[in-house]
């Protein structure tokens, strides 16, 4: 048996385990059901949901056989299979730099993974601090269908955080540029969402005047994003808005920023150098409209 301990930044309320050679793309796998079960699966990859999108403690145990069925200290226990043909298991947060991610050498083959979730009800009011912790037991076993061995108490479903402005205020942010520009790429996308009635009106009730001003083009969309402290999450969106955003917007795996680079950034130094104005918003609307129409036609 080997035991490995990590502190992983669970950005977007998740971290993953995958075979070294697997694609690792879970962008279409975090369905509503998967989010509730805190488990998303793709070939050679396991996505583990977390209740915080902060750094969380994770233990991985590689065993010779299944562990004892003792779940008393855990809130949730899931079980699934994972193929590791390369013999190298990668564990990381979804926005970590893959070459720097931790690796565990294992005997190549098919494994069973039992996922333990503890301390899920220990979060403070803002959800940033808590005693949540996660453990994964792996042992050689033939593939079997995923199952829930213990369900957590009914908890409010964590919103999916799609982006936060503060994520981008770092050493790579252009030094001579106003930090207000960090609001523009996601702010304009939020504007498109509102213009196409893909937002959740109940969520925006408290700032209805801002929405009205935006629709009259008296303010910019980034002003609305700023009102919510530069946080863009699933509670802001309608069910269809969430489905499309999960498909298209993902900072790491979606196409939005790729389209933004092609159609708006062009020869500018960075995506944050794009100004929020009527011309650029019209360009953005055109390419997102096309992506949305293609998505709708494929549903």
C-alpha cells in the first residue's frame, strides 16, 4: 500500500484524477446530476466535486484490495472505475498546469476508485473556510458501473463558479492597464446572456435598475459584473443559460476565449486590452449568436 497527501486548489469546485495519456476533458460531464453527486466521469478520468473552490486536503491510497466498508466518518461515498494503462496517475486541480501536476506510479491496468467526502457541512457563511476533506482509495479491479455507496445529507447545491475577476489579477496582468479591464471579457459575455434572456431574473431582482440601464445602454455590462464583485456563477443563469455556458464558456476547456482572441484581441497585447464599447460588443454578439445557434441545432 502507498499513501499520498496533497493540498489541491479545487478551482470550479473540483479536482481530477486521470491516466497520464487520457484526454482529461470533463467540460461536458459536469451535468446537474454529476454536480449533485460530486462525481464526473470521462474515459481515463475522474472528476471529484468539492464544496469549496479553495485549496482542499486530498489523500490518495493505492491498495492491493478493496478497503473495509466503514463509512461512518464520511458524508458521501462514491465508487467508480478508472483505467490507468500508462501506469501514471495524475492528480490536480482543473486549472493547474498539467506538466507540474502530481503523479503516482501504479501498475498499469483497470482500477476501482472509492471516493470519500468528509466535513461537507463545516463551511463558514462565505464558503471560503471549512474542514472539508477528500480521500480516494484505489485498487486493481475489473470495470464496474459507478455507484453511490453513501449519500450526503441534503445540502444546497453549490453554484458553479464560471469565473472571478480576481483570478486574473496576478503577475501576468498588464502592469500599466487599469484593473477595471479585468471585468470586460466576462462582463460582455454576461451582457450577451442578459440580452438573450438566458439569465435568472430572480437573482438579479436586487439590481433590476442596473439591468434596465444596461438594456437602454446607459451603462456597460461590466458594471453589472462589478456589482457582483466580479463573480460569474450558475445562480445568475436560467437552466438553458447554464447548459450553454457549461458547453461554451469554460475558461479552460470552452471556446469563448478562443473566439474572443480571434475576433476581438487580434494584434492587441492581451485579451484585457479589448475595450468595452458598442463596436466590440456587436462583434462579440455576432460570434456568440452563431455558437448558440449551432449549439441549439445540435441539442
